[in-house]
C-alpha cells in the first residue's frame, strides 16, 4: 500500500479506539503526553507516529502494539479499508467534484459505522445488479456531466481555437476528408480502411489506433458522419495533449478512470467541432420562434451537419442548458432487436435531478407508451433509415409533462438491431418562454408511466405486466392504517 494510505488507516484505527474509550482528543493528550494538535494530525492521516510514540499510545489505550500498527481493520472499518487498498480513490479525480480525499476520509472517520454500513449496502447492491467497474466509471463521468450541466466552456473555446489554427470553417458542413487531411499532414497518420474487414471477430469495432506507427484502422461499414466523429476524436487527443487514452472505438478495455474521462473529453471536442455552438444556437432560436412545431425544419437541422442523429441529440444536451437556460432535461438511448419485446436502456443523462423516465428494467418493463420505444417499433417494421416522432409525456403520478423528441436509426454493425435517441424537456415556465410551439395542439399528449409494475394507469392498451409494485404498496398502506386504528382504539 502507498504510505499515505497506511497513515490514513492508522489514523482511522486510532480514532476508533479513542472514541470506544470515550476519550476526547484533549483527554487522550493528557493521558499520553502527546499534543492535541499532533494527535489530530495522526487521526486525519497527515502524520504517522514514530515507534516510541506508538508504544505510548498502545500502553495508555491498553491495546497490543501489533494490533495498532496492523493494516487489518475490524468489520466496521473493513469496507473503507478495501476501498483504500483498491486505490479506487486515486483513479477517480475527486477534485472534479470539489471533493478532497482527506475530507472524504474525515467524513468516514467521524461516523464509521453509519458510513461503512452505507458503503457495504452500495457494494451489495452493485454485486446484485452486476454493477461492474466499467459501470462505476461511466456513472462517475455522468455525475461529472450533470454537475456541470453538461457544458464545458474550455472545450468549446479549444474547438474555436483549433478551427482558427487549421483554417476549418465552422460555418460550413465539415467533411471527413478535411479532418483526414489534418491528421495525415500535421500529425503523420496513416489511414487503413481494409485491415479490420479481414477479422470478423472485430465486427463491432469502428476503429483501432496503433500509437507506435500512428496507424488508424477503420471499419468499411462506417458512414461519413461516423468517420468524421472518429477523426474529430483523434484530433482532440493531439490538440488537447491527451496521452492516457483508449485505442479502440467502441472501447473494449481501459486501465484507469482517466482514460474513460479523457474519452469523454475527446468525444465532446469532436461533437463541438462537427456541430459548432454558434450555428446550432442560431438555428435552434429560429426553430423555437415558430408557433407550431416544424418537423421538416427540425429534420433538416439534423441533416445540416455531418453528424449522426445521436451526435446531434447529444449536442442538444450541451447547448440547451447553456444558451437557452433549459436545464431540466434528460437524454436516453435505447436499443431493440426486431421481433423482441425487450428494450435496453444503454445510456442516460439527467440534468438538475432524476426525472420520471429514469428506470432500470432488470426485473420490470419500461412503459410502452414512451415515444422512445414507439419509434423503435416503427423502424423495425419499416425499411427506413431514420424515424422521428415527438410527444408530450404526462406523468399522472407527479403531474409533470415533458416534451420528448426521439429519433430511431438502424445499427449498422448488428443485423436487425435498432437504437433510439431521445431528449426530454420538462415543460415549465422557462420552457414555455423559450419554445413558442409548446402550445401546438398538433403535438400529441399521452399519459405515461415509468414501468408497468409501477404504473397506475388503468386503461393502458399496451401494458406488459400488472402494477405489482403499486399493489404491494397499497396493501402495506391499508395494513398500516388498520394497525394505527387499533393502536388508537386500545390506547
């Protein structure tokens, strides 16, 4: 273990033993002859006492010397010990969230039983739901995005500076060829479009980068928008001076959290390069000023950029919070196989708070009234490259309404597989001020739930399961009321 973690564990043990003896720091100072400030620094993991000081502490606290210096922790502190030894706190840049590692340890030290019970519960839940290290890192990045309203001005400025340096006209549609020229001429890349097709095991990979020879292997299944995105990420790694990076897309493994975070930075840079903020903001402003929703204009807006619908919707989650102050929004990506009744939520982002569409279909069924699922069913039954729809989703449970826009496309790498991308905007006063078409009667409104098992809608024509969760809650409520009545009757 690293020296600083040994200090932290010793400090945690000392504080636990002291509090078990009902001693204050002042009391321990009087008992041992060691200064209160020195003991405080030991408990916070800032100092490790010399051998003679440990002997004094062990003698006065009546614990064996070996027990005090052992790295083995009792059951109350064991979970935090496992976290320290795993070095996971080193892998996650806590400073991104304004958290100091020492502060986190201090919180644990002040209430070890409660905090570690919580940590143990989280670990148990993670194991129950097969929550992997990959999932944990992705959840951390998602929290980082949500904490910053998914807008990063430094990256936006870097894109503008990059365009100026390499004379990329951000007012025009960017082509993959333009970015390829920069990679080849400025950064010495070799582009190989043939090798990946020789290996059927790599059918789902879009690219592999070989750093030693600066060779970029590309799948011949990708379209120009996907190629442009890959080139944009590669340029981001160089322009942002990122060395600790992932080498495949989609990625198949990672060594640490920084690689996952840097992958997000590169993806953001590529999205901002392909869909520049200034032009998108102006075009959205024009669209929002219309009294009715202009479907063709919206689809044309997507087509204006050399980017996939997913990249466009992702970009909306950057621009709407910053330039339109629309922060109550969510982003969802579903996948679906033709002929299947299963819909898998592969990616989600919720700004400000967890919105009603948030769910986990481990043992439940997502509401089949969601437009996100409707477009998937439609495209799986029709020979179309892009299906778009929108609706106002009304959640009777909390009386909230969301304007949800959703696009479905075919997965180019998987037979009979489709994906939908959705952005939902909470209909509040801010949205009503920004979107003139929000009162458009042509936009359908549907009562929806989260999952069938938790939905109280009684006349649902597409329900896949009984509302068993609500039924259990109602049963408990009735039981509780009867018990309360009996308590009052016999008091």
